[in-house]
């Protein structure tokens, strides 16, 4: 049993000075991405539609599938609005000003396996770079796009700045979810971007391991069910009970307050959450592969904006 994805790196060269406000690179990219994606993918009569659920062509529309996925019937856990099948990784650009002619990049993890629409992502971000990025609308050139390996390093180039090289593209990265041969007795989880975890109907004050694992497990299973080979075939209850035996040994967190203004509704929405690290001890062997996968998927609320990004440090016997 695996979790598969397409991890991509988009590499640019700035033409103008480009500013990314602290805490908002993912939000800037996500918002502009949706606007341009719709213009590129949708037929003219659909451009003004407010709700893609009402579109007769949504079953064949890459924009509807990728950016506004929604159930037309019962979905996993009764979901009406499905989680989008991608996340941005751009927090390294927080508060940065990119000088003219300077290179920069961000990563995008795509979870749609049946029709990942990789060419649409390339076309959209190439146009976005020409239109301008950030509040100052600084222009850039999309120089290359790469598939990443498991270490997060460029593996195969699929766009060279002017030509698609899709024939060279490799299958998706496959992450095994089965326990490895080594016993894992301690891990440290670093919450590198603001994270919010639901526990019941409320936000958890601390990332107790049972809560963290439940949100990781549910997200992986939902993404597999909607965009991959199917939901996890595991005993959810039994694994949840075993996860409750794992102890939190250290918790060093701080709250970050960031907000975004919706251009569509005019409302302000929080992008905040906790960052920092937590240590856990216990029999973590069966949980370690899920935490590894969560480093790619993110965990918690609003992951599409880049929230809930984690890094993992493992102690083995």
C-alpha cells in the first residue's frame, strides 16, 4: 500500500523586483493560479460562471477537477467540497524581495493521479510569471519545471522554458505506507508553517500524537480515495487506539497570526496557526510511513495555501 504524488519544482528568473509578504507566498500563488487556470482551461461560455457545480462540462474540465473539485454525489466522510489535489511549498519566500535577474522557485505537490493535468500547471504559471507576481506585480520568466525525487531534489526536467518535455516525465513518486524493518521509538515533528489541527469540533491546543496521526491518516486516505487508487484499507479504530499510547515528550510551539483578504467576498480569513516542534516516544514503527507521507501532503486545515507543512526527524534502533 503506497501513497503516490507528482512533486514539482517551478524555477523562475525575475525580470522585475518581486516582493513576497511574510506568511503569504502560498496565498498569493494559489489565488493568482486559480484566476489564470480558469482563463486557460475553461471554454468562453464558462468564464463567468460562479459555481462550477452547475457547469455541464465540469466532468471534462481540468479547472473544475483541480481547482474547484466538488462531489456530485456522496463522497468520503460525506464531503461536499473535496480537498484540492495539490499544495504549494513556498514558505522559503516569506518576506523576500527577489532582485531583477535573480532566480527563485517554489514547489507544488500534485495528488491527482488519473489525469494530473501537468501541462495546465506549466501553462498557468508561465502566464502568471508574465502577468506579474506579488503585490507589486513584478514580472518573471518560467525557466524550467522539474519532477522531484524522494529527497526533494530535481530528478527529471519536464519543461525547459520554451518546450514541454513530457515524454521524459517519470511515473509519480511512490511512498510506501507499510512499516519498515527498523524499529522507530522516537520522532521529532517540526511544524514549519502555521498549523491548525481539529480535535472533535474544536481546534487542538497541542498536537497530541493521537490527534496528529488521526488528521494525517484521514487526509492520506481521503486523497487516495478521491484522486488515487482508493481509501486506506486499514483498521482505523485499532490504529487510532495504538496511536494514543504514543507519548508527547516535548512541545515547543508558538502561535503565528496571519490573515488574507478574499478578493471574491471581501472577507478576511485567518492563515495563522502554531509553528515549532514536538517530540514523541513510543512504538512509532507503523506510524512513521504516514508521517513521511504527511511531509508531502501537509496536515490540518487550509493545506492548499501551504499551511500544515511538517518535517520529520526519526530515531531508530
